[in-house]
């Protein structure tokens, strides 16, 4: 069983959930990585769907699992518990992740287990970047709405 997990959503560094995970001290940051997949915007969090080949890719972070309690807690947090895996919102599977230095590692990753119909793909494969761009776009035009152009 691998002792690493690949995280690509609000559990990544810079989010409150990531800080909460670090406080429990059951995972330790290894570094950024990419793995094949298509990332979808589900609203406040993303969902990844497996992809064949190396394109498109999902960008995320690799963490070392340092507690036996980690995976069951993460499974519960991702809705991957119960008697019927078909009903899980996310399902954990093994993936090969390429790290920044070009090396690869095997890690657990949660894939979205529901229909992505009606959800937009995130072309960059990077949830954090996508949300920053979304925030910039929502601010664009702010002043023009407050102050009409003087001609």
C-alpha cells in the first residue's frame, strides 16, 4: 500500500482545510505533482476524472501519510464510505504522479464518482489557479459599474 496521497482541491496548501489537515499531523507535504486526468469545477471544490495518456493533467500536491488513521479519515471526508461504492461521491484509487524533479511516485487519489454532466472542465487542470482567475474576472468591471464612463 502506498504511503502517499495526491490532493488537488481545497485540501491543498493555502486553503483552510489544508491547515486543518496539518494540525492533525497525519500527513506531511512532499511537493507539487501532476497526474493524468480531467478536472471539473463542481462549485466550491473540483472533481477529477481519470484520463488515458498524459494529457490532460491534474495539478496538485503529494503528501506522505504518517498515520494509520489518515486514509479512513480522508475517505470519510470525501464521502467514500458505505456499503455500495457506486454511491460514493469520490472514490480512492492508485495513480502514478510525476513530481517537480521528474521522478514519479505512486499515490492515492480521489476521483469524482458521479456524472460530470452540467459541470465545466477546468482547462488548466489547476483548481487553485482556476479559482484565482475566476476571482479576477468577477472583479473586472467593478469600477465601471460604480462609476459610469465620462464622455
